C-alpha cells in the first residue's frame, strides 16, 4: 500500500478494506454492534493482550466495522495504517499524543479551522503543550519558530475557511530538515483532491464528519500514517522508540516498524484516551466514502461556477477561492490539488458585518450551520460564530474578517444556488 493504490480511486473508495462477511457472506460491511469478543482460549487472550497477535478484544480499541473504515481511509490516502476516533478534534489530540510531553510545542499555520485555533491556542496548554502560530507562506518564519522542544509541524492542505492552499512540499522540506513529522489536516480537500503523503506529509488527520461522510450525519475523525518517519532517528519520540512500561518494555518502533505509530494509536491512544468511534458512525462514513469522487467532482464544478458568478457581481468586494484564476493560490492549487481546489470559499459583501448577517438570514437553499462538506450548501458568517472566540487579528489571519461570509458549496443545481445568492445579496445590500 505504501507504493500507492493498485486500483483506481473509484474502485478503492468502494472496495478497499472490505470483503464479504466471513460468517454470513453479507456483501455490505455489517455493523458489528458489540462491545467485546470471545477469546478462543486463555492463551489466545494472553497473546492479544501482549500485542503478539492482532485481533479483537474490546471495542474501545478495535471493532471490525471500524477496521474496514480504517483500511479504506489509509488506502485512499496512500498510508500504511489509520486509526479512527470520535471526531476531528479527537483525531488532532490523538495525532499529537504520541509525540508530545509537557514543555513540548508544535509549529502550526495561522490558517486553520476556528475550532483548531482554539484547541491549539487554549486547550492543549492544560497538558503543558503549546502551539506557535506562523504564516506558512513564510518558510523562514516556519524554520525560525522550530526549537529543540518542537515535536511536529501542523497545517491544513486546503485551509479553512477556504481560498488558501498550503505549499505542502516546501513545508515538508522544512519539517524534514528539522527531523520533525509534518501533520496535514486534509478534511477540506479529501484524498480525492489532495494526497498529502505524496507531497511529503508524515501523518494525515481528518474530520470524517465532513466530506468523507458527506451527508452531515455523524462526527468522526481519522489519523493516517505514511509509515515513512524514522521515530528512532533521534531521542525526540520516546513513546515510539523507547521501552513502553505498559507493555513490559516493548519498543513500538523496533517491534512494529512502519506500523509503530498506528499500533501505538490503538494500543495506547484509544485504550487510554478512549476517544473511540462507534460502529454506527463508521457505517455511515463507509456509505459516504463509496460516492466520494462523484460528490467531490460536483462540489468542485459548482464551486467554480458560483465563485466565478460572485466575483463578477458588483455587490461583492472580493472572492477568495483558489479555483479562480484571479487567486494568488491558483497555480499552487493546480499542483497540490490537481482535481480542484475544493468547494469551500469566502467572499466579502459590500456593507460589512450588518450586510453579512442579513445575507445569511435571507438565504433559502443555503443552511446557516456551523458545518461544512455536506451535500447541502451551507453558509456561515465566521466572525459572529465559529471564529467568535478569536481576537480580531486572529480572525483576519484566519480569513474570517467581519465582512466575510463562508460558503460550503453542495451538490444541488448550481443555477438554483446562484438564484438564491442573487436574491439574498439584493436583500442584504438594499
Ligand atoms: C470540522 C473540522 C475539524 C474538527 O472536526 P470535528 O469532527 O468537528 O471534531 C478539524 N479540522 C477541519 C479542517 C474541520 O473542518
């Protein structure tokens, strides 16, 4: 799997990780709604608990439905393994957990999902971790922010709230030079539009809540490991390279090689943090992934049409969408996301904060929700909602200034969406 998929994306999104149920022949992956699994005998139980044999013990750690989803996502991302968990935010904590310790820091992009900015600037400090926010277009600043206590570099591929694409190969080179893993949140792009591991990412995290599930039904997260990072090259990552007291001194990297990080995520991360995905959620997400490529194609096609229309409308100040030739990130987008720059973008309404609020209230097809990546078109005024907790400087840096509205373009008829925006813009700027 590290050499990339042997089948095409459309085939893998339906088949990777799944096989007819060995007990019944059921063609669709069953929802294994069980907490525990019967051991064959005491010796089998002991082998499982010692990590000498891979199998099912208890659904906080492993579950067959979730295992299919893990393999599906790992395959689509071109990784060696994946761990699913209860939400995208859980995935971020789970991703950092094996790398961090009190006093350690991460160097992160200023252009991040609002909830991630809060998680990284406030909440992780309770663990003694910290984040340094840097403009990731300034590679020297990224290098300069890295110090002896830095344990990871973190960014989004297509960054929320849209319009910005990270130069992944350049950032990966900076992380490499410092001997650090690069973690890329690929939620807004999905592996159909961008495969960060091919651009040098060590780990990929997802909020499966968004495009992977696609219908706005369940929350979930995933961490995919490229299997390429040498955790033993320095003494920076003792959780993976040094003896683990909870498993009789087992060394994860030495024992499991490229699967060390994934095994650690299950055997320590899920076991002790308990941020487990449930099998019902895994089922919905598996259903969603089966049509990922079809949906993403339509999402992108609609986004290009609507962004182009908005850009030419006199009631609009500007549109930030990397799929528009006028965007400073258009060329970079064609390299990093060759199949399209996603379906998430912002635009500035003439009339500022008040007009934005009116616009959001006047739309009919677009739903005003704090979500993205749904089949339905969604709208949010970030400054009064998701980015409300941020300072004005943080809002601006995150592309969520008061006069800016974010759209998550769905897969409805583009003409209907344009007509809806046209009506609402008239009401907002009257
Ligand atoms: C939604 C989102 C998250 C958080 O995911 P949850 O599933 O809501 O916890 C993280 N990153 C990005 C880019 C997101 O869109």
